C-alpha cells in the first residue's frame, strides 16, 4: 500500500526524495520504495524519517 | 566488530588461495602426463580388439619430448607413432617418431613440433612365436610430455596474482586501520542478502546441471577448469543483475553507465578471446565455449545496466517534474 502521508509530508517541507534520503542516511531508491509501499522500513528508519520531517510515527506510519 | 572480522578472514583466505595458485604456477613446469590402461583381446591367435583412439597433446614451443612407458604381457607389442599437425590430416601424414616393443620405457628425445597439435596412435601387435593365450590382456600406457617453453597463461598468471595480492594487502591494511563502521542503507542490505541467496541457488543449480551432464554425456566437452569458471561467472553475474534490478547498488550507484560500457568492452574482448572471428578454423581455439558463454553473460549484464540506467533516468526526471508542479 502506498504511503501517501509520507509523500505529502515530504512535499509540504519542499524536500525531494534525494534530499530526504540524504537527511536520514539512505538512498533515494529506499525512500521511493517506502512511498510506493514496496519496502517496509525498520523502526529505526521510521524514527529517522519522522525526525527529519518533524512528524510522529502515528502521523506518518499508522494505518487506521 | 563481527563484520570486520569476517571481512579480514575473507581477505586472508583469498590471499592464501591466490598465493598458492601464483606459487604453483610460477614453479610448476608445463609437463603434461597421461596414463591409461587399454584392454587387448586375443582370440584364435589373433588380436580382435580395435585400435585405440589417437591420444592428443597440445605442446607449447618449438620442441618437445615424450617419456613413454608401456607395461603389459611380453607377447604383446605396442606400435606407437607420433604425428603432428591438424587433427584431420595429421595421422595420415608421416609420423615424426615411431617405436615398437613390449614393456617399453623410452624417451623420444627432442621432437620438432612448432606449437602444433600432437597425436599419438597406438596399435597392439602379436609377437611372433610368443604363444600368447586367448583372453583379455591389460596394457598400461604412460606418456609424459616435456616442453622447455612455458605457456602464455603460465607466464602471465604469477604477475596477475602478484597484482591482486598487492590490491588485497592494501584493502586489508585499510580495513584493519578503519576507525568507524560505515552505516549501510537497510533496504539495500536486505536486497543484497536476497540477491546473494538467489545467486547462490542459481550457482548450485548450474553446478548440479553440469555434474548431471558430465555424468550422462560421453565426451563431455568442457574441462574442470572451464566448468568451474562458467559456474563462478554464472553466480557473480546473477548476483550483479539481481542486485541492480532491485536497486541494491553494490558499487554501481551513480556509475551505472560506466560499468555498462566496461561490461560491453569485456564482452567484446571475450568474443575476441574465444576466437569466434576465426570461426572457420579447426580445431576450435582453446576455451572457445567458455569465452563465448562469458561474453554472453557480460553482454546480458551490460544490457541490464544500460536499460536500468535509462529507466532510472526517466523515473528521476518524472519525479522532479511532479515535485515542481
């Protein structure tokens, strides 16, 4: 399932996939795979992404 | 820490293997030894078994010599003739050496061969008035080919091994002096692991396939060296392709097109190495099949890298366009 919350949070901060990837220390392909729902990140990477985007885990990764 | 230990152990094992190979190649002479036993059937005072197939050698240099040893019953003579040249015409021309006897133990002395193929014909004859009984008689043959020259591969290999050992020594020193562990991208580590498992399965299946073919095929066309080379390249190329398809870079990141060009060049070199451009020549050049298979593997890898480079560039462009709008 696509992670549109992550994509919109990234867009809201005017960050490209590459810029977000650089901030959390992964490749652009990894961010792309998470947004497309192709890859399920570890909790460490989720926390790093949340910190980079100023969001909580619930806001970005919780599916109601 | 564990990672560093495994990397260091891997480098040390690789260096030990390379050192052994280089040393063996540097100090070993290029003598070739062939031993086999032929069964000669005698019935009604005559030999009924057919002549054995010609034995082939591929000497290097201008001259060579053979140490010939034959062990069998005294009543049987072995007529041994050595020919040089093309396989289709060599054994119809005059032999460059011939000898006849039982329980031979002789040396041919220097034979002028000029890098040509050598074929040895062996025919069993009955010694007159020897009174050999009817039955099957075993005759053991041993041929040791000695050449003064060393093959190009034997001369180049120690230098290539020395170069690789130097590179590995540098990598080892750098690994031991590393102060911090690099953080790797978790998705790529996962993809590399999956790729390694898939490549391992492909390698095992290929090895089993070759083993099956060798077991059930008479005159299996590949040597052990060629078979191992093909299996190894199959595993390495599979790993590279699977990694690249799944965005695990393994060193190809940002340099895909350079690697694509490199593998296209390697593929072309392998085709030249195979001697395909001299396709009409008989016999086929050495390692023809292996070089062709490697050329195809490299071409497939280069094609995959090229396609992925184009697709990635398009996707990157699309994403930028989305973000701009």
